C-alpha cells in the first residue's frame, strides 16, 4: 500500500525524534527514564498490580515484600529506559561492538552453526531484546528474526528500517514460517522470542515459575521439523555494558510422538529461559500478563 503524504511526514518526524534521543548521553537518559518510570508506576495501577503479582508468584517464597517491590520498580525503569537505549543501539557501527558489549559463550553458537543446518536461536523479553538486531555484528553470522508488526504505519516503517540496518532480515510474524524455513535452509540463524502468553490454539501448557502457562508450540515444532540445533541467547545490562551470552546447545527430544514431543520440548526451552530470568530477575518484562491463558475447566 502506497504511503500517504501525512504518513511520510510523521515517519520523518519519528526519525528526527529518535535521532535526537540517540544523542542523549546514557547517564542523562537514565535520569529522565527514572523520572518517567516513577510517573508510570504511580499512574498505571493495572500494570503495577500485574507486575507485583507476577514477581510475588515467582519469588514470594524467597523474597520479602520490599525486595519484590524493588524488582517491580526496576522493571518499570528498565522498560522506560529502552526508549533511550534502543536508538543508541540502532546507531552503533560494527566497530563499536566491543566498546559496548561483553560476549560470552560464542563458541556454543559457532559449534551449532558449524553443523551446516542453520540455527534456531531462542530468547525472551529480558534486558534489552532490541539489541538482537546487532547479532550479525556480534556473531559475524547472518542472523534474521521474526517480529510483530506495528499497527501505526509510520512507526512500523521506522522500526523495520532500523532493525534491518545492521544486516539482519526481519519478517512479520504472520506468515513467517516460509521465511524461517528458507533462512534455515541457507544455513543461517533465526532468532525468536518465546516467552509471551500464547493463544490457546497455538499453544501447549507448561510449567513456568511453578505456574501453568500457555506457551507457543511453534518453536518446538520448527526444531522437530527441521532438526536444526537450538541455542538460547540473551542480552542483559551488566557493569555499564550489555552482556551478550549464548548458552550450550539445547537437546531436542524426538520420540516420534509429535504431541508429546511438542510439550516436552516447549517445556525444556522455557525452563532454560526461566533459569536465565532467575539470574537476572529485575531485567525480565514482568509487566506482561504471562499467565493469562489457562486450561479450560474440565
């Protein structure tokens, strides 16, 4: 669909705005984000309650109310600070990577990639997941991803262009299966976020932080269908830099019983992600109603 004159003007305004934000020094951006996150915390009672309830359900047996409240406030701060972090990430050049990242476990990704089948790379809304657009420069491999399209066309154009400006190829979630299979068929890497609540017809039910959760079965189905290696990766903030870490290859269980294998592998993938979140509990997006969809009553 052809872009209207109004949409073009709005797109240019968005671009200018984020180009300006990218120039704001990190410390200054953090101060502004802290102020804005405090307003959000007070004004948005619904998401504040979801966040506190989620953390309490996950860690209430080992954390005090004060600790839970601290993590919840940090969640709001980190989410707000992404407004300032993300434009700087988009603006980074390949040579800047070592200045801003520490990389751990890259040998696991290379070992998986050397099998020549392509690699499925799973992560979640942890730390700043937008940094995934820099995976090409960090791993020096072709890494593509799947994303949910924005409804507002000028914003969709801006973020799609920026996400692909680092060499990644980004495919809209709807109808992405063919693109994923094509990328894997070329021996490339495909990055997917797997931690959101899934609609009932797309999901299997698993245990996540001791609670029944609806998880998308698509990642497990892709792993079983293609036989490609599966790697968990994540980005978190650590000591003034971003820590990029790749975990050892996850085994894919294939017994021939598809229904059972989808549940087992989906559970295993999410269990690995849960382990990472437990390491960095204040950097996961607890604001999301992760446990919204539940099994139907008997």
